[in-house]
């Protein structure tokens, strides 16, 4: 099973679980998995064999064809599982799964919502367009503007400017020597980090390419901050391919090499620990995840905001935002409620970061079955960053809410406005 099919199968499993109003923990107990493992299955980060898929399909009352696989002779047929007697309910179930599959697969097939990594960027990562060298000062200014687009969640604009920026930075690096070449490599690394982050927003596999090139340029620059930033995005691509343990080791090793006493390197060190915490949680390691969160929280007490092209903020608010996401992926969203109640999301440093934290808050409320609170958080995502609300992951969450809580006032309008109903059968929207 390739990464794409695992993601699509996970979307079907998630849709079936939500339809049956089951938690990830309940599915895990029935099928022999932890809640975090079910989360990884649903996100496509954990691959299952035939027998394991049959077991989950039987529990969720799914036929194997819904998962895109064929029965194997001698294996128990899923069709023998008792089906609902209500034909209308059965039709609604089939429509739900079709819609959930489409919503979950938006990142790899079908439409291109606002903010998707542009085809030009994908092409540029494999073959840069022709470009002439530019003065270093202008290159820094252009990269700062691109970073401002990312922080403001202007992903469409970012996707348009990145190919030219990468090409210009590469051309400038190739004609530079000495200290200036080191400086240009640092800027080139920052541009590739932006390309990786944009691709990660769309679960696009070219993030691997961008992150690897970012780290190569960063190491050539000799500057620890670009190295740390590049290591973080590379570790995220590792996590999304299922290599959680390796990613945690990589992140903690990189963090150890950074001077905690310096403002910028200390802040980057803290962000590496936060990413490592979430990665450990994704791998089901609760103890390591919470230990890293606590260590990061201690680090923030000694941090100050730093400015410049590689500005990195490390605050208690950001730690608390990560804590909510860690509890979500560990399958204990109820532990995130008191954290969310005291979290000052409005104080986070950018629309992108605020929207991401509202997304984690929406996932928390959705896992707890609170439809109105979920929609309220999703509306804050849209308010902070409209293009965030149109990303595949948010559209999938909106679709799940639409299917599981169709009577929540305003959900149909929100789903239509953000494109989440494009995958939904009309019968469920009437």
C-alpha cells in the first residue's frame, strides 16, 4: 500500500468512525490499538496489512471495496457482518463514506483549493527556472516579503513568488564567494523552508525535496539558526511518513547542538522540542511527549522575542497550543479543555499560528462531540486566515462535522463557503 492509498483508506475509516459516533479510543480497544495508533491510521501515517484492515472494517461495518482492496481467499469476508436494516440509513452511510474519502483525498487528487502548492512550485523544486543573480540586500527583502505571506496565510501569493525566489537565490549563491556565499546560503535555506512549509500545508510529498535542500543550504551557511529551522521541517516530513521515533531522535540531537543561552538559537531549540513533543505523541509515546513539552515550557521562561529574517517566537502561549494538539493526537482531548480555557490565542504572533491553534481547538471539541464549539473554532480559523479554512485537512474536519452534527446552526453555510460541501452528496445538505 503506498502513502496515497493509506491516506485515502484512513479518510474512509475516519468517516465511518465519526458516523457511528465512536471515539478513536473505542475503535482502538475493539481492534487492538491505542487511540494514537488509530489517529495515525486515519491520517495515513500508519500502514496496515490485509488482516488488520479486515478487523477494522468488520468493526466499523465496512465492506472491503470501500477501502479499495479485494478479498483474499481463505480470509473472513467482511460482508458477513450484520448490516443495518434501515435501507435509508445504509444509503446515507455509503454517501458519507464517499464524501469523506473525497474530502480526505483533496490534497492528492481532484480540485486545487486556495493556498495549494502551485504546480509551478512543484516543477521548480525539480528544475529551477532560469534567473540572474541579484544583490544580497534585495534577496533578503524578497525573502522577508515571502515569509510575511506565509505568516499572514497568503498561500496563493506565496506559491506564485517562491519559484522565482528560489531561482534567484540559487543563482546568487552560485556566483558568490566567501562570507557573502554563506549569507546567501542562509537566505536560500529560508526560502526552501517556506517551500517545505507550504507543501506541508497541503500534505504534498514534495515537502521532502524542499526540506532536504533547506538543510543542505543551511549547513553550508554555517549558521545554527537556519540549520535548526530546516531540521524542524525535515523532521515533520519524516513524521508524516511514519518515522516518528527517528524524527524525535533527529530533533533532540539538533536541539542539543544549539546554545540555549543565546536568544535566537535558544528560541529555535525550544521550537525543536515542541515539534519533537508532537512527533512523540504521534508515535504513541506519551511520556516523552509530555516531558518535552515541560522542558520547552521551562525554556520559554528564559526566552525573549528576536527579530530579523529568521525571527522565531517561543512563548508559553505557543507551548499551550502544542499541548492541546498533543492531547488530541494521544486520544485524550478532554485534557486539553482546561489548557484551551486559559490560552490567549489572540496573543500568538501571526494569523497562520493563530489559525493553526484554533484548528487544534476545533479538533479537540470535535473529538469531544461538541458540534457548536467545533464550528465556533472553525469560524475563528476562517476569521484569522481564510485560506487556512480551505486547506484539505480543515475541509475534511468540516465535512466530518457536517455529517455527524448536521443540525448545528450555521454548519451548512460554513461548509459551502469553505468548499467542504464539494465532496458532500446533496442528499445530506437538504
